[in-house]
């Protein structure tokens, strides 16, 4: 029998994490973290930074919540100041800023729509105005709209999914690239769905496949400039995107299909982004790190 919330059975080093979740749904994407039950776990209190990103400046799109929030916290622990870009989730963004600041780093909040190419230039200019440089670009924004048939994917949904999930990779990279020096890093959030596929997310999965191809091709283009380009491919992770895209009934068993029999928590991905942003990965480019609970993929 599948255990139901609030049963907790998996003990990480920092705390217990839920195996299953109560049914819940939000009507608007990409969703609000502060009303989720239980809240995603963004911070591992046992993680101690060692200055791997000391003095670095990072832009994190979708940084208000979920994976982006965990990355912002992890970067702050390693000494980086961050600018987080979000669509409308101001309460979540303010919470992320407080979490970053409690670790002694600065956090610039930038609200706007990355589907508009001009906004990327604004993000870059505001970041430069606040910090004077950019060292790391994390491209993490995304939406997904499950459909049982491709016949149900409207032109509007298709365009929105692509305009959100992949177009800003081009917009933000074009805007930031002139500011990136040798040693800089670009990190994208791909997905296990780019490799394993999933029947409910044909359009979303195809955008994540595009992210993988973007990563591999751009890494070849920028290698001579000393700029590394990599990605992380998460499996099922407990974030606002889940409760704002899937039905309440689906949420009850979210993540149980993984070999580890649970969904991941955002804090469990942060070290992968830290690795790719730091000099620890100085000989790594064009690669995708898989953090997916044991789902087998061919890379």
C-alpha cells in the first residue's frame, strides 16, 4: 500500500522529506510556493559553503521558488551575490531574498516577462547597475501544460511553452554574453523528460530536448572564449510548477514512479548547479548532469 501524507519515511542528512503529498492544485502557472502543503525544502542547513563562488555574480531566472530558490541559497552559501528574475510571484521572491540575505549575500529582485526579448536586456542592465559584472547565468524558467493527446495542444499553448521554456535561453544569452569573461558559466535547467519522454508533456519535453541541444551547441561555440555551458536534468521535483500544472489527484502519487520511490526536493539539486558554476568543473562543458532519483537515461 502506498503511504499517504503526512507519512514521512525518507531521512536525508538534513531532515526528513515527504514521500507523498496531499492533493492540491493551483490554477495559474508557474505557481506559488508559499501556499504549497508541505512547503518544498529549499535549504540544507548542514551544507557549509567553502567560498567556491566567492565574489561571483549570478543571474537566476525563475529564482523566486523551487529549484531556482534552492540554487540562489546554495550560491549565497558559496559567496555569490544573485539577481533573481521572476514573473509575478513577489511574495515568493521576497522570501528568497530574505533567505539569501541571511547568509550575508545580496539579492536583487527583477520582475518581468522573459517571453519578451527586450526584458532580457533590462535584466542584464539592472544586474550590471547593481553589481558591476555577471559571472554566472542560470536559465531556469519554465511552464508545462499536461495534455493526454497532441490534438489537445492548442497553438496558444504550444507558443507559450516554447516562448517560455526555450526562447529566453537565446534572449538572455544574447544580452549577457558581451558581459561574460573567460571563466564564466551558463547553466540551463533541462529535464529527464528530454531523455525518457512522457506522454502527458509532449510540447514541454520537446522544449527540454531543445535545451539539451542548445547546451551542447553553445558550449562548442563558446569554448574558445573560456565560457562553459552545461545543464542539469532534474527528475520529478516538488516545486510550484507541479501543483500548478497537474491535477490534485495526480499530485498524491507524484514521484513514486522513480526507483527511489519519492520525488526530489529542490535542495537536492543545488549542489549540481554549484559544481557547474564553480572552478570544480573547469574541464566540464557541453554536459548534462542527471539528478532524477535513479531514472535510467541514455545521454
